[in-house]
């Protein structure tokens, strides 16, 4: 079943372009666990994060075009979002 985008989410989707990106990012502040060596822990954590090959819901969802706009599970296009009408997320 597809999830409907809110008015605000639709406005960001409609106005986004290569010249006017609306990307959302995240900053995570992490502390090294007690007893861990930063020279070993950080590279190991990096490799573990990179080892995840498949995203799961809701991170595998893309915006479906048309009326109404919503999310669906689909393959990423070159710019990061699929624009086809596929199965829902």
C-alpha cells in the first residue's frame, strides 16, 4: 500500500531540480566505546556500515509521480529516485 506525501513533502518534491536540490542529510555524533582503540574502531565501524548492500523500508522507497504522489519500493535512478509506477512500499 502506497503512503501519500504530505503537502510540504510534495512541495519539496515538485520544486527540486539539479539546479535547486532539496537533499536532507544527517549528522551523527558518535563516541568511541570504552576500551576501544580509535585507530581500530573507526575503520572497523566504517567497513561494517559499508557492508550493508540492501536498504529496507522506508529507506528503499522512492517517490511515485502522478496524482496522488506517494512512495513505492523501486530501483534508484541515476539521480537517486525512481520515477516509475512500481509496487508500493
